[in-house]
């Protein structure tokens, strides 16, 4: 018997598209991919699957109840994996509405339809069904330099409209498990990096700007700390959560790679000096420019991933040094992809929001 498909939302975005490629490669079963194709969605990420019958792409909104219902009833997935979100903190500061619309309302509608679908299932189909919600460590707020990393029981303290909207969605997922018994799983991960990341985020933006000999903007003093997770390690963790996670549980996923932002930018510059030397123009690090800090900028995030390591046997394979080398190499090898996604709209956004001080 062929394995039932999974319904992935936001599968044309950065992590979602990596997950779809990884899932079809590793599991071999099919994916129904529902994505609204906002500025962050790019079907070009899935070009490899163009003629693969295991991938079915549908352009649409997770908040479109009739569409979600129709997809669930037609494809009868064994899981819903929800990546769809507005995901960029800076954009949430300038325009929080879309974040509430998709991350809160959209997740709520997806939960309602998933619940209605799951309640009508019977026997094994009902037992195996899972709703996996992908969330962020930012829901836990900010850590001081000596604080212990976030665990699954750290209190929620979101500080940006983005993290507040993700926190709200996490609470809805939790409530749908406790109230209705929907077999949910929630994962809260740290900053991802790797292939196909839209160049508004720190790592691809620094690579692109450096290659274009533009300023490399670093917020404030550059000492904010993030815990970096290579996206393929994250995809593997999510497969394990789906396969072995316990309904109603939360799993923190992190790379054990805490780095100051300025050190991340310097690491990229020295890799580019080695892999793509800029000859007469001097080292890339000379382009680093400190800019006015982001309002409410969280100082430090760090994930304690011991629960998923202990209970599901997952461990990240990439150190930051190996992951960032692969990432820089991917961007150097895929400049066409970068040029395609770096549209006029993106350039306008960068010019308005990352002016030097
Ligand atoms: P992304 O912005 O690259 O992709 C989001 C995708 O969702 C896009 O393809 C977009 O078109 C789609 N989308 C947006 N609104 C939609 C809607 N209403 N209906 C259907 N599709 C919609 O985001 P990402 O970096 O891939 O993040 C994926 C998930 O992981 C998000 O939920 C995010 O909160 C979470 N997360 C990301 C990171 C990270 O470092 N990137 C870290 C922690 C958690």
C-alpha cells in the first residue's frame, strides 16, 4: 500500500521548501504543498520536483477554510505540517497586521479544519494523524548572558509583534490538543540558516551585500547572540518529531551554536575572502557598518535541545563552521536563484530599513 501524503503549508518558503525536498528524498511519500506565495515564497526552490508526481503544489491561503477543507478531504493526509507564516521580525515592527492575519487567524482556521477532518477519521487513520506546528524560540523572550538556555517549560515572554503572533499560535495549538484531543506536536527552533533563505535575513543578506560590495549592516553593537541551526538538521529533527513525538508535546530544536551577530558576519567575510577573493578591493570585513539598533531587540536566544536528543535520539550534524561554509558555497553556486528572488520590492525594503547611521 502506498504511504498517505502529508499536507505541508508554507512549503515554498525557506524551511518549508528544504523540508519538502528532504521529505520526498528521505521518506519517498508524497507532499501536498499549500503556499500563498507571498514575497517570501518561491516555487523555484522546488524546481527539482517539477516532474515528480509526489509533489503537488497549490497556491492558496491557510486561512481559506473552504480550500483547506477540500484539500484535506481530497488528499486524506496523515499529517498537517504548518510552516506557513509571516516570519521576518523587522517587517512585523513596520506592519504587524499581516502577522496577526496569517500567524494567528490563519493557524486558527487551519486548526479548525484539521480538527473537523481528524474527528471524522476512524481506526488507524485516526490514530496516526498528527498536526505539527513549527514555531520559534523567540516566543520565550530574551536571555541575559549567564541565563540557562530555553527549555520547553520556559515561560512565554514574546517581545516583537512577530514573536507575539507565533506565541498566540502556539497557545491555540496547545488548546486544540487539551480541549479537543487533536494530536498536535509543536516544535520551537532557533535561527535557521542554509540554502534557499530569502536574502532579508542576516546570513544571506550579508553574503549578497558582500558580493555586491555593499555595506554589511549590523544592528547596534553587534553583540546580540543567536543559536544557529543548519536547516537540514532541522528537517531531520522534524521528521523524527512526526515519527516519534508524543501528541500534545513540545520539542525545542537548536544547533548548540551560539554566536554573536558580529562574529557571524566576520565568519562570512573571511570565508568569502578565501572562496571568492575580492582582489584589489580589500577584505570583505571592511564593508561592515553598524546601524541603529532594532527597537526591542532581544539580546540573546539559546535553546536547550536535550529533550529531543534524549527522547527522540536527534542530534545536529553540522557545527556552525561546517554549516556556514556549505551555506556560503551554496549562495556562490546559485547566484541565479539570488537574482531571481532579489526583486525591486526587496531592494526598496533594504534601502528604507537598513540605512547607515
Ligand atoms: P519564510 O518566510 O521563508 O516562508 C514562509 C512561507 O509561508 C512562504 O512560502 C509564504 O509564501 C508562506 N505563507 C505566508 N503566509 C501564508 C498564508 N497565509 N497561507 C499559506 N502560505 C503562507 O519562513 P521560514 O523562515 O521558512 O519559516 C518557516 C516557519 O518556521 C515559520 O512558521 C517561522 O515562524 C518558523 N521559524 C523560522 C525560523 C528561521 O530561522 N527561519 C526560526 C524559528 C522558527
